[in-house]
């Protein structure tokens, strides 16, 4: 008997993340580098093989929903869902009910991923919230206790900062991001790693403190994104790490629009 699964797709600047839900349970997830010239057929070859490893057939997928911040990539993912999974995907931003108000000057400017994170955070955690997403950009978004989006902060992502150092300073090597044991580096690589890592800890702590002062309410800080776990242990500013927040937000929005 065919299952009834939801395919949730988060198209980001760095990765496309595919999540599979059965009800509200995240069954599995996979990620692929965001490549603008990748076709629907190429995605299908890759994804259907991964589904088969879990014993899932294309016919088991009955619905799809997409959050997208890369307009050039949307057509192929949309085609993937229609051609290979026989479903018309819902797309965040196309007249979907998000279950929240966007209390900023130009609501249409807010990235779909940030709104999806806000929906998920409110569903999963009580009270006022700061949602930090460690993605291509590092974003901090504020969600009120009644679930509305109140605005936020956008800063360059960790990897963007490393790339900027590599491009702009000819004598500096390319380094990976990791947690240094000491702040004071004893070589070029350790000094760069310390500057980026502890610099971002300082960024997060400073912004969270200022947001808390402005909100003047008890507030919980939830972190998501690929690098969230790396920073959690280094600061008390982050209360919770929820790496699958965006996918759960997509699942919630699908439920609201059934």
C-alpha cells in the first residue's frame, strides 16, 4: 500500500535540503549543493535513488512544499515535483497562509526561509523567540509570543567571512571553520580561525543582548542551520539548537493550507 508522504524542499543559497514527512514526523532528509544549471531530471536521478535506499517509491509522495530564496532554481524543483512525484508543489510566498502577521515596513522583502523558521519556532517553543539561522547569511529574527514576525538582523555568514579573507588578502590561506581552544592564535591559520569563530560568538552575544533590551520580555534563543551546533557550546546566548527547524516550518505551513 502506498504511503502518503510530504516532500518539503528548502532551496537556499548554498544547499537545497529535501525533507520527507509522514504526518508531523520527519522520516529522512538529504541535501545537495545549490547549482543553478542542475535540471529536474538530474535532481530526480539523485533523489529517487536516495528514496529507494529507504524503501520509498515516488508514488509514496502525495504532496510537496517549497521555500525558496534562489529564484533561478525554483523552476527545476517545481518541475521535479510535478514530473516525477505527480504533485503541484505549494510555494511559500504564493498566497499561502503562514498563520502569522509580518510586522515590518515591507513584508514582501522578508526571505521565505526566515518566515518558515518563525512559523516553526512558534509552533515548537512558547513565548518570545529569537531565531538564529547560521546559513549563507547569519540571520536573527524576532517572533512575538503570539507568533508574529517582528523583524530581525542580517549579517554575513561565517563561510562568507572566510571567503572574503581568502579573496581580499593574498597572503592569507583558505581555512576551515572550527572552534579554537584559545582566543590568541599562535599562527596565521589559528589566528584566522579564532577571529572568525570567536568574532561570531561576540557578534551573536552582542546582538542577542541588544534584542533582549529592545524587546524587554523574557525571550528564548533558538539556533538552526548547519553551523548552529558548532557555536552552541561556546555561548550561553543560545538556549536551544534545532537543526531541522526550517523543514518543520514547511510541514506546518502545508498543514495550515490543506
